[in-house]
C-alpha cells in the first residue's frame, strides 16, 4: 500500500514536470519561460527527495538543498536581466 | 505503529504531489503571465512543503535536513515570484482581457 502510494506520488510529480515543460516550450514571452523554469526546478527538488526516499540514501537531500539554492539564484538573475538588460 | 506513520506519510506525500500536478495544469491553462505566476508559485510552495512533510513522516531521521529545505523554499519561493512579476510588469508584454486591475501602475506610477 505504501509502495503504491509512493509510486502514485512519483507519477503525479512526473506529470507536473511534463505540464510545466509544455509551458516552457510553448511560452510566448521570456517571462513565461522563466516561470515555467521556476516550477520545473521546484518539481525537480520534490523528485530528488522522492529518489532519496526510494533509494534510502540521505545524501540526496544535500543535492536537493544545493539545487534549490542554485535554481533560486538562476531565477533571480534572469528576472533582473529581463527587467533592465545587461547593466 | 511505524506502519501507520508510513501510511500517513505516504498519503501526505500523494496530496503534496497532487498540488504540484494542479500547479502544472494551471501553468498550461492560465491565460497570461501574471496568472501563470500565481498558479505556478503558490501551488508548488504548498505542494513541496506537503511532500517534504510526508517524507519526514516516513523517515523521521531525516527531519532536520528536510526542515532546512522547507524553510529555504518558504523564504525563496515568494521572493522569486515577486521579482518575476515585477520584471514581467516592467518588460511589458501582452496581458489577457481578464487581467484588468493593475495596482502597481495605479499606486507607484510604474508603467507597464
């Protein structure tokens, strides 16, 4: 039962990733793509934590933390660039 | 007893990833970039926090690290969405006819 529920959670996270990827590929403006990128990274963090749970390895949690930090910095930098250009 | 905790944790985990799925659906279906920011950021914040809570219930030894990730997301996620919304507002772009109220332009004179 627990294994089935964890599998369902993995399928839901994968579907969320695919839907955000659709917006990332379609997005008419650059801001749409950055929003989709933000959602993609957050779903990926959940995916990494799920991978740690299934594999039973706590070291992946460190990977998820560093990934959260880097993706936040990436979104902020791209948003500043959209706002002012290269200055 | 540990079986019950595992079951509750798995249910919370499924609820969290269901919120992530709804956020992805909103990202595809919403009409313009401001609505997409709302749909994308709020649902993923709640969904990720619920997922982390579910994993913490299933593996109590990992609670501290999961709490660290959750607090970090709770700080950075609204910040990045706010910066993104301001950047989208200033860089113009098309907005859908249903997006009528623009408090940033009214209060601060910030031109779209």
